[in-house]
C-alpha cells in the first residue's frame, strides 16, 4: 500500500487572488467554480497534484520549509522576467557564471519558489 499525493496546500490571505497568480505562472486554469472571496480554491495542473490555496488568518512570518521549483519552457532568465511582471518579487540569486544554478522568487504573499534552468539552458552547458 502507498499514498498518492493529492495536492500541495498553500496557506494564504486571499485564496482566489493567489490562485489567479499561480494560474498565470503555470498556464493552468483555476477551479471553474472559483470566485473572488472564496476561502479555498485550486489550480489544476496538467500532471501531478493540484495547487490548493487555503485562506488562513495568520500572515506568513518565516522562510518556507517546503517550496515549489519551476522548470520553464523558455530560458530561466526569460521566465524570471515574466514572473516578475506577473507580480513576483526577487528574493535571491543563485545563478552561476557557467549558467548553472537557480533564482529564488516570492509570490505576491511572500511564498518562496525557485526558477531552475530550462531544458534548453541545460543543453547549452553540456
């Protein structure tokens, strides 16, 4: 017997708005029944678990103990620029001169996530 990962739960102050951000990040739709003011909603990913957003009263106060890592279809740097345009903030630069590494960003509520090298970025350095 095993357990199947159903979703990744993300506590937040505004479930609908944060889900809209992540819907734009992933290019995947919000739950069709979602609407402004909903205390919970989700983004259904093409593969794997859903991103589940749950409104909670307390604010985020410390670094995430678990986070999402994104591998973009475009270059890592192009994706970082796109995500900043969507409302993410830049947290940390772990990119190396040889092209390896990652960038750490935060969503509009401060949840950190990483942007890794794309497959094409990786192919250029091998």
